[in-house]
C-alpha cells in the first residue's frame, strides 16, 4: 500500500525555466542534425566542431536541466517519472563516489572517441552516423550532467566540492581535445579539403579549436565556480551525516540519533 502511494505521489511544480531549457535542448538537436550545419559539418572543421559541441555538451546539459522525466504522463506521473522517482531513491541511499566517477569516465571516453580523426572522417562519409552520435553522446552525457546539476527528482550524488572537481575535469578534457586539434601542424583531420581563395586549413582548424574550447568553458566553468563558492560558504550537511553514519557502522555502534547523552541506547 505504501509502495503504491509512493509511486503515484504528487510532484512539486517544476520551475518554468526548466521548460525553456528542454525547448532549447530540442532546438540544439535540430540545429545539429539538420542543414545547413549538418551539411557544412561534412565539409569544414569549424562546422564539425560546432555540431560536436552541440551534441556532446549543449544537448545533454540542457536536457538534464530541463528534467523531462517530470513532464511525462497525466499530472507528471508517467512511467518515466515513476522510474525517475525510484532511481532518485536509490541514488539517495547509494551515493558512492566511484559510481559518479564511472559515469563521468564513460561520458568523456565517448566524447573523445567521437572526436577522433577516424570517427570524424566516418561521419563525414556516412551521414546516418550523426543521429547515432547524437543518441550516444546524449545518453552518456546525461550520466555526467546528472552528477553535476539537480534534475528533479534526481539530485547529484556528490557534495559541492566534488561536483566542482568533476566539472573541472570534464572541462579540461574538452580543452585538451581543442588544443590537440588546434595546435596540430599537419592538420588533425585529413578528410576536410580546402580550396584556394576560401577558408584556409589553418584558419579552419583554429576556429574549430576556439569553438570547442568556448563551448566547454561556458558549460562547465560556471559550475566549477558556483560549487566552489557553495563549498566555501558551508560544508554539505548531507555528506557529513553520511560520513558519520558510515563511521558508526564500521565501529558497530548504534546510530547517533539512537543514543542518549549517557551513551545508553533509547528504548
């Protein structure tokens, strides 16, 4: 009876700005997969970098902030929302740091794989790979962003300091990809061909590097500074409580809330 009530419990109203984030995510997806950007991404490196930035950074970030799982079914109680509720409960009771690191590692590995010269050349030859890339980067990207931002009813497993560290690591990985492609002296991607009188190969390469660097900076830098400031203001009480609970369990003693001042357990 209680389980059924929990499955259909009413949800708090979702902030209006989250709806705009979800709409922006749909626009970013359409922009990345439809002409003219989809066509230009097969001919120029800067357009490919813009398409990749939309799919790997912008789309998962806006989707997580939009919290689409709370907008499915009547009164927000659809299957996806019920699943999100159960997942949120599991995340609250199992907030292990290695799990967060695993999701971050999967996202960054997938982003690096799709940005390699072989993957970019294959996407330029086969247009059907772009939707596959979008689905892959969205799924793994959500795993990263759900560890960084609140997406009701889902909350990050980590405190503010660890969120700042995760966002910084993700930003640095995208920066490294931008630097590697931008500083290459022989052309990092060989499938883009430039004609005389048009955009030079060096200029195309540098613009592409700047696009990827800027997208990562705008997405992750605010998270780094905001979470760092929140951590400096106050420590996360939830993290402290979990640490104390783990210590009590390791010592084999009763929970702190179950003891009186004299040390005797409450009856």
